[in-house]
C-alpha cells in the first residue's frame, strides 16, 4: 500500500519520552493503527465512478463485509503487534519504538530542526493554530519510520502540547 503520514497532539509533559510513550499506549488501546485505506469503512454509494478505482474499492468492500477485514491484526501488546506487522508497520506512532533521539534515526522521534520550524511557523514557539495550518507540509523530509516533534505553546507562550508527526508503513 505504501507509507502513511500521521500526526498526533498530546498534552505537554516536560519528559517528551514519557509523552511519546503515553500517546503510543493510547493509540494501541484505541486500536487507532493500521493502513488507513484498509481501515476505511466503505458503503456502496461511496464507491468511485472510475472503473479501475471502483474495482479496487469493490474488492476492499467485499473483504470488509466478508469478515470485517480491517487490515489490523489483534495483539496483546505493542511489541506483539509490531512483530505481527513486521516491515509493513502499523502506519502510526506505534512504529516509533526506539524512543527519542537527537536527530533523524530509524524508529525514533527527534526535535524538529530549528530551521524547519522557523521556515514553517516563523517562530520556535508555535501555537496549535500555527502547527495545524502546516500539518504534513514538510513531512516529505522525514524518512519512513521517523518522527519529529514540536513543543506547542499557548497564546501566553507557555508549553501546552507536543505535536508528533511521522511516516511509517509499507
């Protein structure tokens, strides 16, 4: 299917590694992972009119109706899920299993480089509104299984959230 870009906002914590792990646990608990195309619920009226796309969507719809196929394996833990998904990944923050790093590295989250932040937001203390306006605008600079994060500030300039953006899956 290809890689998926994804993003999450999570409440600010001084310990970014703890915030990352809390978000990962939340995503796992809610089962908010898997290839987004396979997770789509398709009604017959939603099928595209173009023949090749229609055929693909009909196949997907029949898989879903036949057994509730959603492309997401059942697992008792994040580690078990990652093992089941292997190189296909979970298409979510769950694929960032290596914790934090200082810069781009496989399976880790790292601070968005200052020059990217200034270019995107015009500040190194962006608000949620500024971040939301530019979601995935520079995500193509991330390799698969990488994630950067930004400390998001409230209008008074205080840290309020952490924004994680990444790319994973195959």
